[in-house]
């Protein structure tokens, strides 16, 4: 974490642990107007005249569509078509940035430069150079209009203003991310926090979960083909862009295969937080791969946890999924904000 940003957060009553985990102590952990530090997400900068063409040959989405006015979700796959990481790609001050959890960020930062070869592109860690914050709630639009002459109109859209990159993210309530230099973002935080209440990363994760946006962590790296986590439903995969690592497997799943597992929203009443990669159980499941796995889970304002899971379609439809064993806590099915393309 940038030391200047750390000092600023501490001045705002944040508790920062030795491993840079940021916590705000509040009696209202799910405020209706919420301000977030996003230091738990790492940033990789890709720059140079061949940056776009280099990225185009690496990821599941069409990076030609990423501009200073549009961001996108994408994934980095193994040759077997399974996601090593997924992330949001956006432009900031002319360079491309990939944003993902710190635990997959390190692996991608090590692996991606190995494929630069003769391309005029440079891959560097930008996590210490710029900072990102989030704003969510019905208050967000009015607060941001005080600082920006225009706002991004739909999820994925971007506005650049005074060295700040503002991105509209999916989900309800309205949710935005702001990226920039420490000094500029610190000033914005101070002004926004007069109305918005600082909240913790658990709530930010919950908003991703409710929006049906998967996040790959170390425990689930190399576990899922993109379609299993609905990446095609959230515009995270292009089937027309051409070749990239793992593309043949991903395309075969779409055109020739039959998807037997996909991602669903669920909730569970338990005192133990489910973790990414935790196994799911379904009595009578005959799959050698198990009934499924947890993608991500976060505490719910209603109690218990809300989570995204990848599981066999038949088991979800049978409504008989459990954690910790066949007789463990039972999952309650939820509804994602999008449907499935069955064509």
C-alpha cells in the first residue's frame, strides 16, 4: 500500500493491519451511502505502443473495445481454458490497467511479462502509484455531480476528468469507482465523506455478489472455464475476437459442448464464513468433480452469508446443496440480476 495513502486512511479513523488490511469500525456496516477504500485490489499497468495488441492476444475479451470512455471485464486463462485470474481492464492517463485481488495480482504480474517477447509493451506493478476508491448508494450520482461535469451512464462506461478516472460498475444501488493519484483522491475522499460513510471490503464484495460478478481468488485459480462463472453473461468474453491462450477450449464449450455447471446466487445460515474454493455437497451427486465450489461469500445484512457458487445445474435445480457435508448447512437459492443464454 502506498505509504502516503495509508497515513491518510489512518487519519480518517481507518485501522490498517500489518498486511495492509483496512477496516473501519462502524455500528452500520452496510450504510445506504457508502465510501470504500479499494486497496485490497492490485493494479497492473501495461504501457507502450503495442500494449493493446499484446493484451488482445492474452485475454478472453476484445481489448480493442477498451478506451478512455469504456472499461470491460476479462479473464486470463491457462492453455486448458480455465481462468487463472479475472479483472476489470480500463485506461488511465493513456495506459491500460488490470485490477484484481492482490492474491491473483502477484501471479499475473509474474506470468504476463513472459509473453511480451518482441512486443513494444511494458508490464509493471502500479499498486503503489495510484489508488482506487468506491462510492455506492442512491446518494452517489448527486455527490459525484458536484465534482464531474458528466457521469458514466451505464455499467462499464468511463469518464476522465482532472486526472481522475471514474467508472460506473454493475449493480444496485448505483456504484462507481474512482482512480487517481493519492493527493487528488485524498481530497475527493475528504469531500465525499462529509455525506458518505466509510465501509469495509466485505460490503464491496457483497455488491459484486449481488450483481453476479465473479471474482477469482488463489483458491479458485485454474478451477473454472469462464462460462462456468457466467463471464459471458457479464460481457467478460468475446467469441469473435480471435486467438488467445485457452481460446479453443472456451470456444468449444460454446459451440460444441454442453454446459453442466454454472454460477448461481445463494444464501446460507451459518456461523462460519464460507471461503472461495470451499466444496459443496449434494446427496446422491455422482460427479467425480464434486457437487460444486464457492466462488465468493460475504456477510449479509439479514444474517448469515450471501454467496456465489459454481455447481452442477441439476443440483441447483433440485435445491439440495450443502456446505461442510451432505448434512451441513443448506444453501437457499437466490436470483441473479441476469438470465442465461441457452442458445
